[in-house]
C-alpha cells in the first residue's frame, strides 16, 4: 500500500506516517510539506530514518504534485491548524483561505488522476460557536461538565458532540474552510469514483507536538509550566474550567487504518473522532497535573473572552467505534506523561515551536 501524506512534517502527519508504517508492513509512504510550521523541519530527519520519501513542496502549487509518485491513499494533513488563523497572529485571511481550502483542488485532482482514496483531517471546529457557547453546563470540581438534566440540542450528550450537532455559522474562518473542504472532497469522490473519509478530529495531543497558546494547547501548557513561563486562564471567569478532550495520533492512525481497510463505498462518510469524555480535561485540572509533576506554578487569571473560544468541547466517537471496530487505546495520563518526558528532554521546545 502506498500513502501520500500532505503536511507530513507536521505533528499529525509525521505521527501518522510513523504509526502507519508500524501497522502496515511493506507500506510505502511519501510526504510533501512546505515546512511553514515552526518546528516542522525537525521531523525531516526522523521521517527519512523511517524510509519516508519526502518532497519539499507547497500543496497550493499544482506543479508541486507533478513529481509525486502515485499512491493508493492520500491523508490530507497540511493546513494552518489554529482556530485563530486568519483573524489573529499575523496569518492573513487570504493566506488561510489559500492554505486551508484553495489548495484542496490540487489534492483532489491528484486523487482523481491516481484513483487514490482520501482521508481528510477535519475538525471539531466545524460546529456552531453560538450553539456550543449556549450548551447548559455546570461546574464539577475544577471543570465544566454538560448539564444533562437540562434540555439539550440535537447531536450532543455527556459522551460529547457528534456529527448531527449544528454547523450553523459562525464556526470561525478556520472551521468554515474545513466545512467547505468536506463538501468539495465528498463531491469529488462522488463524481470521480474515489473513496473519501472525513474525520472531524477533536484536539490531538502527544509528544513532539508544536505548542503555542492558540494551537497545540496541551503541549504548550505542559512545556510552559515546566519552564515556569507565564500562563493565563483566558475567558470564562479566568479560572481555567474550560474543557477539551485529547486524542493521541496513534489512535487516529488506528481509525484511518480501519478506514483504509473498509470496502464500503456508499453511506456515511463523515465521523467525529476524539478523546471523548474519558480523555477530557479542564485547563485547571491540567495545571493540577503539572503541579504534581513539576511543582507548583500558578497561571494568572484573564477573564477577557477570546475570539472563537467555547467552554466545553469534547467529541463523541461512538459512531466511528461502532462502524470501524475502533477504540481509543491511549489514556489522557499517558499522553500527558509522554509530553512531559519530551518537554524535559527538549528544553528549547517552545522556541522551536516559534515562541
Ligand atoms: N492538532 C489538532 O489538534 C487538530 C485537531 C483537528 C484537526 N486537525 C487538522 O489536522 C491537520 C494536521 O494538523 P497538525 O496538528 O499536524 O498541524 P501542524 O501545523 O503540526 O502540521 C501541518 C503541516 O502542514 C504543513 N503545511 C501547511 N500548509 C502547507 C502547504 N500549503 N503545503 C505544504 N505543507 C503545508 C506545515 O508546514 C506543517 O508541517 C490539519 O488539517 C488540522 O487542521 C488538527
């Protein structure tokens, strides 16, 4: 089996390459990356050592696909993954559009040319921000939990947010480009007869993830706590009760591998996938874990709201589990511990990540 991974030097792309090679003896992996993500260049040597064929190129350029060998499957993991991209942080909205949507036509034309299937890494951020922001929540210890005694909108339960939850705008520029990518990818697959799987992933986390305050939050927080960098609880009264779930990329690789093996061509193509209720954690709980691991270091409180932020977002993966016989193997504590060990042995990780 031959796989092309776009964004292969990124956190997800490189981890998926490594995990798929471990799962599939004899698989050939090719990757393309323009190395725009600070830190991504650090993965080049590791990938080479794994036997991955690397092309330095930009998926916005059709001609950068000309030298790529044919593949059976493409995993599209090239994007700016920050929900704030396009509105903050110096990455323009036009640039975001080009990277996160316009470039998709080159990926899809490649799939069409080679009859390659596509796995698109979509996001939990395709869901409606007002609908997420108005979910009934209560406080339990140092975290928000869903108040299931109150009426709930379609597509959400204590297990998390599922595929049927509202995608009504606003969803963020980032989320809207993912949503548009999903629609275009499905149409291409339908029109030209190649399989498309779409995984709406919650937060991915693990050792070697680049970490900044707006992307790679678990890696950023653990590295910053260890290095005694200033940390802030932003929004939601400034006490860190906002909750996310974390999924290890090896678990995502297992899901994608099951999708590669699936012979089903019709029916549902979109799945939500994430750490779920079992792997959910508030920032305050993460701080408590770090305090135990590295000694106390208190974040400051900054109650001002942050653009596009929501208080509680975890993914309900039950459909993917039922369909693909998939289950999450990596508990939250293992993810945290792996990040901590990596942080201890990489003292400059935050500056490598661009901070
Ligand atoms: N990390 C998460 O928590 C998360 C959650 C849901 C979805 N996703 C999605 O998964 C995918 C991978 O995310 P990640 O966390 O690995 O991000 P990342 O920033 O670590 O990796 C993305 C890689 O893509 C490359 N890239 C960006 N634009 C490119 C272009 N035009 N041409 C070639 N290479 C390009 C970057 O250099 C980088 O190496 C993204 O599509 C992201 O939206 C990530």
